[in-house]
């Protein structure tokens, strides 16, 4: 199949240049004069942006974690190996004495009201640590008063309980009673505490699953003298910890005196000083989250070197099988997704351990952690090999669980429910292949929580995970790009008028949509040439499509092709009608402009190549017009060979390849790879279009792939079956295209160029999410928000709780 003459489009033919250079230069000078004027007018703001970028760059070098009173209390309870009546880590005990909050509790200052149970658990652990060593009587009394005053929250269904609260809290109450503490709790409250524990133990023991046993091991602080301790050591990691939890590891050492447990605790205290976090190490996960957040907010291009360094290191860990990646489904899924989409060769095999029947065997699987399920779902969307059935199944069961918003499957470990809900809804509504970058950026900014608090057995925060600097940079960067894009759109609007394209009554006016599809994907200021080319050619392909469809005679159709073939013609005498003249003049000026602009990017003029791209398109459109006129019914293969070109993605995507940065050589291997990319993209796009426009085009008597499948099926196939059949092809082609885009070894086309093909597929899937979106007004508000509505930082921050900064320690 020969599509858009991609075997020759790279070869530039020599053409005579006309005196349009002056107009082009004037246009360029006008734009850059505006850009310079804008950038110069607010140097203070630009300086602030640079300072924000520098602060964020430094965050890649260290991971900040808030300290955990709960875990610090357990480390403080570890006795000395030489004197069982003295603490091994007295500095942790001193930290407890110095860091009680004004209300008598321990924990993060001004915690979310839904975290009262977490405050109760942390305070109880701190009271026990002080009582164990016989110090801090005043602090103990204040802590007990806090517990007694707030104990009713244990029955509050709106509380966000720490993991294992119903098991750990009553056990620590009993431990405190053994230490001689009088909690002054009512019999009703004590019965409620014990009842909740008994219910959870009964439910878990009935399942007797590996996930339940992992959960019991994770909350093993609840155990005192028990034969279960030796079994718990099966969960010990190479760093000596149990689940990377200081509290669990401290409790295990207290009972088993395991040297590796103690070495882990010593390393954590040495790293953080006199208080410890609730989980360590966490740096692989945190840095991946940083990258993910920066990409979702649309500012990752400012940190290419830092991100590449982190990903190189993460890939090395992946190859080495590091536990912190593969023992945690969230980190494993995120690492897989980000590495694969960044061009690293990573296998989907690790997900066999998190298949639907095995996921519940993990700690997060038992907890039905929606955050982990969400990451597994996101990872399942980056299928690039035909044999990745594990990801296909993973996509199905994780999607099913995420949809069960109100069911018992939605237990929210780690992240708060409302934030996971937003992420899950976005992921379900906008799959990766239909997520235009600027739309994703806007949603991410609106949903971003700059003061995000997460909870395990204790709540924690990290400036690396949630930071106002991220949001500030994203908002300002978006607005700077948008101002430039507004000016571009004004110039394009003048171009439509000056070219008289708006005078063509038969033609749809789709400038806003065409420019939106460019601006939503190619938003960096330096990509102005590519945006303009993409948008102008989008407008022109729509006009030419309508011209061959409803707006021309056969004479005019043939005349336009002759003009394109001859190129250097006398417009006044060669055009057979005013409509042909308007269209040809617009095509010629646009193609020449692209040729001129390509010189600065490619070092050569590609005008001849772009002419050939356009000739392939209009010849294919003429073929369709003749089929329609003569009522010819082509075979499906004949139709697709022509229709993939007539779908008109060639003039939009291919010229832009020359304007995004990398130089293209035009060598045979490169041309063949581009041919394959274009073929795959266009086949996917054409079938997607034909499924969604089948009813309308059938009523109009037009050819359509779905209609031809039914015709040539001779009644043996239904519409539903034919539609399913084509959806399978679309999915296969989409995955094949992603594989080609991500391919590193053996690829001759630069990644920035290959990305354009994938960006176009995202546009098409978004436009056709529900129906023939390109001919509806449904996307109007989305287009407006991307191009016209600036982001207001104060509004984004309005609903954010301005909590005091927690105490952070560096990793």
C-alpha cells in the first residue's frame, strides 16, 4: 500500500521561489517582536519562574519526608543491647519530650480533622514510650487527657483511619494497662474498641489468605509475646526492615533481637537524626512521583537532564531487581509506565505477581489500595507488544475495581479518598491514548493538592510529592504559552480572511479546532512554526475535503490537481474558477512559507516534499469523488489504500516533522520508518472516523469502511460484529504505533518527530470519544479553556488547607 508517497516526500525538488519572502519575514518579525515585547514586559515574573525551576531542580537531589511520632515512639522503645533498662536510641526519646503539640497530642501539626484516629494512635504510642522509660510525667498526663477527650472518634465513620488501627490501638491500650496506665475510658468505648478488633480478626482469619498474613505482619506492633514473630521474619527485606517500616521493624527487634532489624533501625536514625519517618526508604517512589507530577502539570520539559538522570538510575534498579520497586505494586507500575514511555526497554513480566488472582496476596492487594490499583491500571494502557496478555487482563480487572466507587473494594490506603477519586475518574474518562497534554495539564492543576497528606500507620507529607512551587510554575508556564498562542491564533484568523477562505460557502470553518489540536500538543513557545504549519494545513485539508466532497465540479477538481502539478503558473489565467484560485493561492503560499521556515530547522528547503504530500491527498480525494459519481463499490482493501491518504493527516503531520527540531536525513531507512508510522496512524484514524460517522455517511450515500465490510460480507456479518472487528484493528494499530514511537534500537527517526504521529492519534481519539466530535460543538469549552482562559493561581489554591509546614528530614 502506498500512502501519501512517503517514499519520496523526503526528497526536496527544486522550485522557483516567488517574492513572498518579504511577507514571510514581516510575519516572523511581527510575531517575534510581540514575543520579545511580552517577555521583556515582566522580567520580574520570569525571574521568579527561573528561581522556581532552580528550587525544583534541587528537589531531585534529596527527598524530604515528614517525621512520624508513631514510628519514632516505637524506635524509642527499643532497649539497649547492653542494658535492657535503658533506651538504645535516647535521642528519639528526647524528641518525644520536645515535640508534643499544644493539645497534648503527637503528630503532624494542624492535621486534617479526619485524621483524629491517627492522632490518637500516635499519641498513645508516645505515651507508652515515655511510660516504658519512666520519664515525661507531664507529657504523659497531657497525652492521656487528649486520648480521653477524643476517644469517641473511633466510632466516626468519616475518619481516615491509619492502616491497622482497629488491631493496633486496642492492643496498645492493653499494653498500657500492663504498664500501669489508667486510661479512664468508659466501658462502652472499651467494648467498641475490642469489638472492632474481634470483627477484623474474625474476617481475616476466615480468609486465611497470604494477603491477610502479610497485613498481620505489617501491623505486628499489636503482638507482644507470641509464637508468630519467627513467621513474620519471612517479610524481612535485604535492608533488614520489615516492609520498610521503622515501627514494625522496632517491634520485631524488641521480640527477636534480630541483628539485621537493629542495623536497619540504626541506619534510619543515623540518616534522619532524632526522629524517623513512617516509611524508609521511599526515594525511588518519590522521585518517580516527582516526574509524574511534573509531566502531568506540563512542565517536565524544564527538567530534562534531571529526569533523565533519575530514569537512568531507576532503569538500573529495574534491571537489578531492586526490592523497593518489585515488592511494591504502586512503585513497580509507575516505574514500568514511566520507563517504557521514556523509551527504556522494560518487560511486563513483573506484573504476573500482581495478576488479579495474586494481587490480593500482597499487602496493598489485601488492603484494596485504590492508589495501587490506579497505577496498575495506568501501566496496563502502555501495551506495545502483541504477547502482553498480562496487561490486557490487568486493564480489565483494575478498570472494573476502579469503577466500583462505593463498594468495599475502595479502601484508600496511603492517599486520601477524594484525591484518588479524582485521579481515578480522570484515568477512566480519558485513557492515555485520548489525553491531550494541555487538557491533562489543566485537569492536573485544578486537582493538584499542594498540601497533600498521605497515611500509612501514620500520616506523612513530602515536599517532593506535593509542592506549591510545582503548581506555581505550571500556572505561569501555561499562561506564558497561552499568551503567545492567542497572538498566533489572531494571526491565523487574519490569514483566513486575507486568503478569502471564509468566502468559500461550502467549506466548514474549523480554525479554532485545528489550532487547538496543535496548541494542546505542541505548546512550547519555540514550536511556533510547527503549530502554525499544523493549524494552517488542518484548515486547508478541511477546505479541500469539502471542495472535493460538495463544493466543486469535475472540471474544478481536475484543475486544482493540474495547478499543483505545474506549480509555477499564472494564477490569473490558469485557474478555472474563483474558488480554485482561492484554494490554490492559499495552498501555494502556505507550502512556500513552510519551505522557507524549514531552512532554519533543516538547513534546506522542503517545499518540494510538501507539494508531493498535498498532491497525494488531492489525487486520493479525486478518486473518492469519481467512485461516488460512478457509484463504484471498491473492495475494502482498495478503499483503505486510498482512504488512509484521503483522511488528510499527511499535510498536517508530515510537514510539521521538519519544524520540531531534529534534522531529517531523507535516507531510505528513515523514509521507510516514516512510511510505517504514517500508515499505522492513518489506518487507525480512518477506521476510528468511519465507525463514528457510519450512520451519517451512509445516509449521505458516501463510502465508508464499515459500510463496505457489511456490503462485502453478503449479509453474513452484523453491524455490531463488524464494528467490534474494526475496533480490534484500531486497538492493534494503536498499540503498534506506540511501539514504533517508543522504539529506540534500530530506529532512525528522532523521537521528537515520531511523537507527532502519536499526538495526532490522541487528537483523533479525543474527538471521537463519543461521536463525530470534529463536527460537533461539544469540545467548544475545552478549546476555549486551552486557548483563551488563563490559569489563576489564587483560585487553584483557594480550597487548599494552608497548614503549617511539617518537620521534614532529608533522604
